[in-house]
C-alpha cells in the first residue's frame, strides 16, 4: 500500500502508520496554534479589563477630587454670607459643616 504523493513540494510515502503519525503531527501543530491564539485573546481581554478598571478608578478619583476641591472665591463667599448667614455654599449633602461655620465667622470678622 505504498503511494507517492506530492504535497507542498515534499514526497510523502503514505502507509497506514506514517499517515497516522502525520495526522497526529498536524493535529498537535493545530492544537498549539489554537492554544497560542486563545492565550493571545485572553491576554488582550485581560489588558482591556485592566484598562477599564483604571479608567473607572480615575473617573471616581476625579469625581471625588472635584467634590473635595469646590473652592469659592472670597467675594462670592462674602456675598453668600451677607445673603444667608447659615450657609456659604460649602454644604455637603445639605448639612452645613463645621468648616462652613468657621468660614462664615471669618468672613463676618472681615466685614467689621
């Protein structure tokens, strides 16, 4: 059962054992290619997930920083204090904080 066959420029002697071996080699190379492609896809997915986490953390940090650094110019603060002695737009969650009360006292002293 020997046949000579031209395949990709090579001469293969095809017997049941060699054909079985050749198919195993081809299967192993295909399996390796598939596993490397899957690994690449997993790496890309991991990178995208990490980038998304970093972007979300940066967004949260920017939002937190923006909430903490709401600084009011003194002229605006004196106007607000003149209009309403209890709040100077330094409210957090609708409650006048101790910092706001100190700012009001400071501004009242400036007006004297």
